[in-house]
């Protein structure tokens, strides 16, 4: 599982000209699911995400978490995080989870995050989404379950 976490001042996702999720201060998280991912892996990734201390404290040190600052989450599925570009110029996506399993994992992640964060918004799995954001910092972190689990 891969999360691309972007600290944002605001972000939104639109599907067919309808906003499906919008947040102010918080994290925009692009979520990639692989065939080998499980709910246990998702739980570890969520724990790391929610505890990530990348907001500045009164001393301008990145020492505060999403909950410390009352931040929001915008979760967007993105199978292209598992693109394999080793051969040729056209990426292969065979390492991405099959759509049925990946959607179940995405919905699980959303439901678990809603238990911990007051404002959780999301895109629509498999839809053609337009994502807009203002990255704060810029501050972008890649969490890969192969490195933290």
C-alpha cells in the first residue's frame, strides 16, 4: 500500500463537474493498493498517517499532527501509484490491486479514518477525478507499506 501525503491549505476533488470532497487545512492523501495488501496493513498505514507530525508548532518545528491542528483528510484512490516503468515507455499496472479488492480497501481506509478524524472527504473510486490543491510548504511524503510494515 502506498500513501502520497500532501500537507495542504485547501484541496478538492471533482467528478463530472461535481465536487465530491473538499477540505481546508489538512492532508490530501493519494492511495494506491496492491494485490498483497490487507486490513492489517491498512491499519498500520492509517496509524502512521494520523500520527504524522508535519504541522508547525509555536517554535516553527514540524511537531504537530493532524489531530493536534484540527486538520481534515481528503482521500483519493490512485492505482497509478503502482505503475511499473522498468520496460519501455508505457507503464504497466499489474502490481496494482484488482479493482474489487482495491475498492474494498479504499472504503475500509475511509471508514477507519472517519473514526479518528472529524472531517474526512473522499473522491470516487474508479472515477475520472480532477484534483486541485494548494500544497503547503510544499510538504509531500510517500508512505510505502513495504518500508513501514
